[in-house]
């Protein structure tokens, strides 16, 4: 199953425990026995994750599906929420970039601010930088240097 789907066995077992994937049947010797439907379900989970859906949201979609209810309206509302979040984040990132650009312009060619009374670095200490918290968290969590 791991080879067929690209998911690790640890991830597959986690999805089973979390109810995203049904417990598979077992062979006589105790090996897990997956079906084509299991492979397709993991494919759906992978695509949904790439769309930015959380495991809780994906589980919700699967629950709607299992109740034999239409899923598209539910998914559309999740996509609308993601779009609103992305729009707000882009606005925050734009504001963040503008503030960084203004800060960079104000610093000119400053090499060492200690002779003029700076502490560790006057650029940081005197920045008055607000920055968007959302944008700042995103940049910090992405592993990029800020």
C-alpha cells in the first residue's frame, strides 16, 4: 500500500487510527489486506491535503460522503474559507513586504550603528516595525530566514 500510494506505512496506520481509512482486513498470516477503494481513498486524501485541507476537514468530507450526502457543497464552503484566508494572508504579506522595503531604504548603507549609540543593532531597535503577525508566523514557520 505504501509503495502504491507514496504514503509511509506510519502515515497509513495513523489515518486508520484517525478514522480516515477503514481498518483493513487481514490475511491468514496477519498481514493487512487493502483494496483498490483504499488506494483511491488515500489518493483523495493526498489531493485534499495538497489543496490545504486539514485532516479534520478531510475527515468531515469523508463523513459526508459516507452518509451518502452530496460532498461538493461542503467542499465548496471549505474552499471559500481557504480563499478568504489566502486573500487575508496575501494582504498581510503585502503590508509586511512594504514595511520591510521601507526599513531597508531607511537603513541605506549603514554598516555599524554602535558609534551613534546603537545597541546590538539600531536597525532592529529603532525600526518601529509592526509587521503582520500572520505573515510573520508564516515566514518563521517556513524555515526561511527573515
